[in-house]
C-alpha cells in the first residue's frame, strides 16, 4: 500500500467520517425527469393532431 502524507490521511479520515453514516444503505432514488419539457410535448401534440384533423377535413371535403 502506498504511503500517505499527513494531509492525505486527514482528508481520508474526514471523508470516512462524512460517509460513514451512509455505508451499507441504498442510495435514495431520484425522480427522473424527461429531457423534453411538458410545454414542448403539448405543442408537438397540437401540431400533429391539428395536421391530422386538417387532412381528414381535406379528404372529405
């Protein structure tokens, strides 16, 4: 094992103390967000739905 300097040893002890409580516990689950905002999805649905309605109207009239 490599030799630690006193500065590294202190940093390792500090890290260990900070993360000791979390050891062995599962990580908290985070809510996954969609990469596309809701506003853009609504706009896309409006454009596609509106285009479909206009095509149906064009076919019958």
